[in-house]
C-alpha cells in the first residue's frame, strides 16, 4: 500500500449515467487508501429516454443540464468533461479472430503487438449505421499453442487472438454526444453500462470463478458474463422495470404514476409470498370512488412479467456457452433488483445461486446513504472505471528511472567552442580518423 506522505491527490472526475428513469451525475476522486471518494452527486428524473436510447434531445439536454448544475453547486467548481455510459436494445456483440505474423522470433511479444491486433479489429466492416464501441481480447494462440491469457514476453511468429466485440448504432452514440455538447461539456469515454456496473459489483474472485451480472434497469436488462477473469459475453434485453409498471397499469386499470407506486411500495416478485386477504386501496380520480386491489393479484401480474425477463436471461447465458461454468452464479443489480423476493424468483427460474449487488465496496466512508442501492450500480461503476483509467494514464505519462537515465547529458560549451569526444570503437571515431588522415595527406602533398 502506498504511504500516505507520498500520495498525490488525483483530479476530480465526473461521470454521467443516462438511464430510462433517471439521469445521474457523480463527481469524485481516489483517496490515499485507493478508495473512491464521491464528492458530489445529483439525480434528476429522465423523460427523454426510451429503452435506453435517447428519444427526445431537448428533454435530455434539460435533464443533463439540471443534473450538472446541481453537481457543480456541491463541488463549488465547474465541470467541463464527463465520462458517459451507453446501453439500449441497439447494442450487439460479435466474435472475431485476429492474426498477426511477426518478423523475428528472437524479439519477444510485447504490448505493441497486442495493440496492433486490437487496432485491426476496429477496421472490421460492419452493417451500415453500426460502429465498434469496445474490443475485448479473450485468449491468445502463439504458434498453435492455445489457451494463453497473457502472451507478452513469449516468442513466436504467428500470434492469434479471439476477440469479443461490442457494437452499437452510430446515431445513438451521436445523440449522446450531441446532448452532452449542447450542455457545454466534452466527452471523455463512452462505456457500455454492464461493463461499468461490473467494476462496482463484481469481485476479482467472482470474475475468475464465472459469474453473470444482470442489471435490471428501467428500460432494458443488461447482461455481462465473466469467466477466468475475462469478459465472455454481453447482451441487452429490451425489457426492464417499465414493462412491469405497464402490466400493472393495464391489469389493475390505474394511472402510470399509481402503477409505479404500487410496484415500489407493495410489489412482490413471488405471488406465493403475498397475503391473500390484504387489500390495497387506491384513491379514485376526481369525483370517483376509490379502487381496491388485492396484493395477491398484484404479485401475480409482477411475477408473470419478471419470469419472462428471466427466461431471456437464461437464453443469453446458454447462448454464451458458459452456462455450466458459472460457479459464482448470478449477481442482480439495477433498480429492478429492489423488487421484493426477486432474488428467490431468480434462483427458481435460472437454477443459479443469486445475490443482490450493492455498489459500495470500493467507496470511501462518508458516501451518501442513497448510493447504497443497486440503482446506482452503473453510476458508481462509471466513476470507478474513469478513475482507474486516469491512474493508468498518469503512470504512462510519468517517466521511469530507466528512461531518465537514458537521456543524454547536454554537451558542455565554452566560448562557443564545442568539444566532442568520439566513443572508442564507434562510428564517430571512424569518421574523425578518416578526416584526420585526409588532411595530413593533403598537407604533405602541399609541402612537396
């Protein structure tokens, strides 16, 4: 662990989480114990997003502007740059193999070779309107030696790699960029939201053992599967908490706002755990009688839709090819994970061990109580990822001791005369010796 007196406080980083139900801005930095300090937090209602995709630019610009203004007021300084998350039903994933033929077997495989393979993936031809968001290396093959996770330092001619590539619609990315720039901000990095959530939710041991992160948001359900510490599969299911609210509205014949309150305050994912004789009374509209709804019937409506979402989750897990390798089971997060008894229903529907994830493991003490909720998994994950990237960039920019030693000492000058001593046996000595012989020979000829 770094000593406190040698610690240099990092810069404050701001992130923007654009969700279907909320827009959240977090600003923070790392402290001397490598924990994340959340200095400012602002959350406003999101009105311009449909299933994870921006559907109304003006409403979204206003929501982002309001959240940024609240966050700046807490910070006491302006925010100029934000790191943003992206999700939506347009997100797709594909597999591809990259091949690099090296010139010299005596030179070890280095980071440059790996970066060249990754850069080549960004040149893939995609369907019109799509672009690559992330490229994740899976496993490498060096001269037919398969299953290598880190080939750096090895020798070989043929370097191959399997890649997991995440793509999305260019228009969706452009809409995010347009909204952020209209608020007078610049964008740092755009990160797939389940990848960000995994930074806050999953431990290194879980990623190594095999785990499926399921983020049930308002408009979509995002999935990220890890095994042996490597991201193996990503998927976005176009169903989330909003479809549950819609079912309650239609099934109970109530307004959307009342349906949301019923879900949050009285909702139950397991109808068998609801009381048969408990009645919920809802005030009627102006001049109309109140309405009575059975808690049992409400739970049946919710369970039917949530079971359908878990069927899609099981399908994606089986599609990944790692259904028998998830020792860590499923980690539920997102606002949908707050539904009562959803963990038990997940275990019943998927046959995997399930836990609810809370994004506070990497946070320093003193964070707001509201952050201790699965709803803020993506926001906190974006902040952690942005701060980790900041540390990596600082390490790259800082010159090492070896690099400093290799810098040549400036040649001393005195009265505009430069004295250069050629290194013995070097090319400079050969040039000087040849010039000296030439002038001596010419001098002797002149005297003759």
